[in-house]
């Protein structure tokens, strides 16, 4: 028998404040038409001044626990994927642990920018596979708006704030793609492109958080290439063909990148979960937000195969195959 990580439930949280493309057009030289045509984004949610990343993460965690029908005290592991922690240290995850009333188990953060949730999922899955955890809370949460230069139209239109969470539980399977749960995860990075998508600050350099800087065409080119490769890797590992994938749940960065991945899989738009129009790129939160949306509206059904993929600064990229 093979030890597997099964998804018990999903949760999400989006801040109340919504900023539309028209709102941004009042601040920078842009337009709703320009943003929609290039990115597919209509609006984004922005955290209130007194809302922290941990606040968003905790709300998503409670939603996931309620969706799974379990109590927080049954968790023994918490992983938070975030680029925007409340503090340089300690980890945002331990704040969540305390807020849930827990003092047992362990909690830590993972930082892989927009690939963060796939990385956190892989880490939690591996802890469960080797028997060091039985039930894990995995969260992607960002207040990414606090890294933006609101005078830079090339970046400020792209991002938003939010949080998504899932609950994983140890189960057993026979060891092939018929098993329920996470079938495989695939992680990659290439630090040679460090400066193509980064912030121009940090505690170890400028002593400030800095603002997002992005070479858009370079990021797009590498995203198309790397996501294509990691999708092939994930399918081959599980002896699956594209037509066996029921749902593609990609990182919500740019509609054109999403469309490119779907085209490679010969997957029609109705089998791709896209939420980018309503909350823009929420970095590590985007995949769990999309999962929660599709789970709650009934699209995701037990037994279906779901493919997740993401790419972020670093460059980092990865994929996961899950039987729901």
C-alpha cells in the first residue's frame, strides 16, 4: 500500500475592497480595455490598512476547516506559502497556529512567490507520505498590494490580495493513478533569472520591502516554456494523457498564459478553472482560491483528475496531479 495525501476540504477569503480597472485608470495611464486585452483582469481585491496576511490566511483556514467538517485541534502541520509575511520573522504560519488555539505539531512558511502554493503542497504531501504528519493545513496567502508601486502601470494592474487553504489527510492507495489524493508533485527553479521578476528591496539589502519589478516579455516567454515542460513531466509520471485530465487549475497570472497551457493540452475553456478576471494575480493564493471556487460551485467531483501548475519569481515553477 502507498501512503497518499487526500484533500478533505477547501477554503478562501478575499478582502472586501474591490478595485476595478476603471479605478486604476484614474491613477495611472491605462484603461479597462488595455488591461483586459493584455491580461484578462477586470478587478482585484485589496486588503484594508488594518488587515494583515495572517488575517486573510486565518479566514481561509476557518473556511477550509468548516468545509472539511473537522476541528483545528486535529491538525498536526501548518504550511503557509506567502511572499508577504506579517513580519520578517517569525513565520506567519506560527501566528495561524496560535490563532487556531494550537500548541502541538509544527508550522512554517514557504517562499516561492507565485509557485508558493504548489511548493507548500509538495512539502506537506512529502511529510504525510513519510509518516511525519497525518493531517495538514496548507495555505496560500498574500497582501501583494503592499509590494506594488502604484505609479507603475506595468505591475500595479496585475496583482491583488487574498488567501486560499486546503486540508490534507493521510490515506492509503495501491500506488497508481487510480488512487485518490495527490498523485505526484514536480518542483523546479532557475536562479539565473532572479532579476526578471523581483522586488528592489529586502531586509538583507536595502532594509525595505521594495517594489515589484518585472521584465514582462521575459517572464511570459519562460512561463510558456516551463509550464509546458512541467505539464508533460507530470502527465508522464502518472502515465496519463491530456484527455484524462478533468480540470486544469493553473496559477492565475495572465489569461494568455492560461490559454496557452490549455491549448497544449487540447483542453476546452470549460475544463479550465479561471478566476483571474475577478481577483487578478494573488501570487501564492491564486491556485487555492481557484480550487475553492470550483469545489464550492460543484465543478470538482470525487474521482476526477485535477492538474495544478504555476510559475513565479526566481524563476520557480511546478505542477501537481491530484485525484479529487
